[in-house]
C-alpha cells in the first residue's frame, strides 16, 4: 500500500510541528523522515476485495431505487397493481436495511381507499439483491 506524496508531506510537517512544540526551536532545523511500514499480519488484498464486494452489493441495491423519488421500483409496481385507484398513488418515503440474506424495504405512500378518501399506508417487504420481492406485509 503506497502513501501519496501529499500525505507524506502532511505527516512530515505535522511531526516537525510537534517536535517544535515539545522541544522548542532548537529542533526546527532537523529534517524528519517518516516511513509507513505495512503491517505484515494484515491481509490488505483481502480487505480491498471485501470493500469492493461491499461496494458492488451497495450499488446493486441502489440501482433498485428510483432516482426520481427514491422508491423501490418493483415494490411500487406491485403496490400500484393492488390499489383501488392506482393513479392516486403518491410515494412518500422509502428506507432499506441490508440484512445480508435479503434487503428489508419499508415504503410509505399515500393513495385513495375504497371510499375515495386519501390515506397513508406503509408496507414492509423482503427483497433479494436482484430486486425480486420475496415477501410483503402491511405494518
């Protein structure tokens, strides 16, 4: 793992300032050298691979959400198909939590009920990483 020149310069200057604060100006002319030695007990490639996998998973989840209103596209489609008046659907809020095996998606929305009154409802759905709805419940 390489440390950038800018980072090295920052730490060199920071260390020099600490020496001056601690010992006064008598050490202000000393050139300091800081070396970053990688920890041999840490598998950096494994950490990078894990971070890459997490980022790819997060991107797969985010692609399921609408860039316009943040709703889960497949869940919104399913809810509208089962509403009394699909044209009255108004998305309010969608949140999700990654549970490793599935994604828990909560969506709050507004729509007309059977009597024509606008009501706010919330659904919770288990969704796989590809966006397929595994189960859904009203809460």
